[in-house]
C-alpha cells in the first residue's frame, strides 16, 4: 500500500509542468503552442533560449532525482539492495511517465529525457555520467539536442549490458526499455534529422560564426 502511494506521488512529481509554468510566468505563452509543441528541454532551448532552457532542464532533472529519493520513506528498503534498486527504478519510471503524460497539463508533456537523467543520477550515478557524457559530446559537435538525447539513451543499455555487464535482470530490462522509449518519443525528430530539417539549439554561436568566417 505504501509503495503504491509513493509510486503515485512520484508520478505527480514528474507531472509538474516546469516548462509550462516558466513559459507562462516569464513569457506569457504556452510553450506547447510553439516549436515542436512539447514541454521538454529541447523545445525550451529552442523557444525560450539557452538561459531558460537550461533552467528547465535542471528542474526536470531534479524531478527525477526527487521521485527516486522517495524510497527513503520506506526504511525496510535501505538494507536490501535488490529490492531498493527495483523500487527506485519503479519510482523513477513513474516520474518519467508523469513528465511525458502530466496530469497537471492535460497529459501533454515532454519526452522525459531530463527527468530520466535525474532518475539515473539517483539510481546509478556512474552510468548516468556516461550517458550525460555522450549527450554533451554529441551536443557540442552537432547542437542537435534530439540526436544527443537519442545517443545518450542508447549509451544506457550499452553501459549496463556490455561495459559493466550488469547481471540483474530488472536493471537490464529497464535499460533496454528506456532506450526504446526515448527512440519512440523522438520519431518526429529522427524524421527531421534524416531530412536535414531538425533545428539546432542556440548555443555555441561564436564557434559557428568563426567556422563561417
């Protein structure tokens, strides 16, 4: 019973529409009416700029970390690593689903990548660091947040299944499901990348100007 309540609470934390709140508070707009039409960090960077895009990304990461931290309310999980990890994954996935389908924003949210990263930081920080490293490297080279998110997500099962060779079945399944989920939620972005129509985020402009010069 307690576990179910905490899972629901994790979903509600994930449902907090940070991008929607900030876009209305500081810009007087509904971010879902612009760009790609979702509340993810990618669209926030594109529509609101790097300053508020970064703020939204950090807040979404904190949603994932906060949701996973709810396991502390059940002391019995503190002394059982397997049960604790499984429950933490459940809490984190509930938050990610809340971000994608937020009850506070008519179930029209973002793609869950930043919230997923927050979840990974809380569950397995070393794996999260690897995924974040791939994300930042690809972003630096291409300025495509969507491509960076996809490759960062693919790094998750690569890390879990092959680099660290994690034997826990739940963890392995989780890594594969997350990578597939991120790819599915980025189908439109993949189409635009193939057509060369995907927008780049407004960062590293000075580097691009030097290249053009």
